[in-house]
C-alpha cells in the first residue's frame, strides 16, 4: 500500500526529504507557505562546508555574546530585547559550549555533512541539476594568529581522515585566489579546504521541486500549515489554509517555525531563530573577480562567487522573529567586499547590491533534530543552524531511511528528538 506523506516546508531540508521519500514510492505532498526556497534557503551563503562543522556555541561564546550587547559590529549579535525569549534555551546553549559537548557536536555534524556530500554527488549523477555549482573548495583567511590557531584546532579535531585541508602562507593564499593580492600584507595565513563545494541553494531547491513533479509528487506553494491532526497518539493529517490533507506520515521541516506547530501536539524542540544576512552584487564584467569562496575570519563573514554574482554573507543575530534588515548589518556586508577585495569593489556598484536576511533554526546543542517524535508517524527535520545547505541531502536521506525502516548510513542517535 502506498504511503501518503506530507512534508511541511519547501526549503532545503523539506525538499530533499520529499525527493528521497518520493523515490521510495511514497505519495508525497509538499506544503510551503510561500514559494519553494523562500526562507533561509533563498539567499544563504551558498557554501557546502563539512570542513566547518563546528557549532556556533564554541567554548568562550558567553564572552562573545556579552560583549556583543554593546558592539553594533559584532559578528554574533545578541539584542537586549531578545534576551527574555531565549531564557532556558540560552542556558542550554551556554551549557553546551563546554569543550566536551563542542567536540561531540562537531564530529556528529561532520558525519552528517560528509553523508550529505556523498548524496549530492549521487544526485548529480542521477538528475540533471544546474544550480551554478562549483567544486573549487573554500578558503579561510586570517588577520591574526589567534583566529588561525582556533581554526587549526577544529581541523585537527576532525583529523586528516575526515577533513582534507592545506595550511597556506599569505603568498599561497594569493596563488589560490589572486583577487586577494591587495590585502596580502594584512594576512597571517590561510587554510584551504579543497573538498568543499558551493552553489545557489534556491536554484537547487527548484531543480529538486521540478524532479518531484516529474515523479508525480504534489508541490503546493502559497499554502500555510495551520495545525496537525492527531488522533489516538498518531498523526492523521494536516490542516492547511487550503483545506485538510490526510496523511500516513507527516514530516515537519519548517526551520524555526517548526516549533510552534509541533508544540500544539506536545513535541518541544530546543530551537531558536538566528538571523543571518547576505548582500548579493552583480559582478558580470568585473576584471579579476574572485573565483573561490573566501571566509574572512576576522569579520566572521564570507564572499562567495555564485555564477556572475558575488554574495557577501555573515552575522548571527539573536533578535527573535524580527525580520527587519538592520542598516548597520547590511552596511558591514557592503564594506566587506572592499575590505577583502579593494580592486574588485571599485568595479562593483555596491549600492545596488540586494540585501536579504533569513532565520536559521539553531538548536541549543548545535545539532539538528532528525527523526521520530513522541507522536506516531510524525517526524522532524530541522535545527541545522548555519549548516543547512551542507547537511541537506544527507538529512533527507537519513530521515527517509528512518521512515522506511532501512539501515541508515550513519548513526541517527546524535540527531534524535529525545536526546
């Protein structure tokens, strides 16, 4: 008997889960309140980085957040008005910044991201995907030794068997990315991660949505999930703005908005929204444009080439669900282009760059929630924070294996809802 499965959320996590389930023979319906990839998947950083699997609540994060209250330019920014809404989540976030938990979360994140990269390669072999993908790796550049030492400690934690990387002198960084020549004297070194990838997440989601339609799935956009239908401890369907949909299984993959819907049936996830920003510039015709995604460790931000565009990305802002664009944040990202690539910035109309912000679903221990809930046939796939693009395909594959009873490729334990 064909299983009817409703996937709530049309972003990276929802759309990949829907694809794997459809390929397993499920009758899949995707429900998305706006358009496919309209949330945090729309204009994110574009980088798939198993190399940077460490969670944001690293040891010392308390000091970072405390000083951010008075620093408008802090990369990780805590807004005073958001403090009451964080409460117990914030205490857990800080408690999980102990090195032992940080180490555990980093290794578990890497395992999932590594699975995801393998699944991405398989998808490209099986489906005609065009999402402006690039396979030139990524690079982190450093303006002080302390930052470089921390990144090397994370690389060492993963180990060479998990993570290929090269330590570069400033001149070596310029050899890999000639656009850095103007700032070579400001760098102390760099780390190159050749196995990382990049691409346009929104285009990827729409490619997968097209494949879902080809497989006979139903992709409903502009439809809002309002409630879950639960009877005798089992989910039976979803109440939407377009009517009720019956279901044998329901997957909630709505990013930080998952929590409100799940709470109505007693499922509580330790997730809060963390706002990230990007500014995308037209770089067509730019001479000497960057060719590899580069993370500037001092600014905790990156410049990512995506097709004929350059996207500056960064910031982790704890501000609740306030979706307004902070002018200071946007200006920081506009300046980043010139800070990293002065010659390129002089050729780009930075005032015409398109600013965007989206909410990342951040769990209090830095690990996503993937798997079954306390309600029968109700599953979740959310909480990936800044690693959603890096983990998307692997998360979809893992959850599909859980739902279908197949043997998962990696241990699902670290990502369980009731961990």
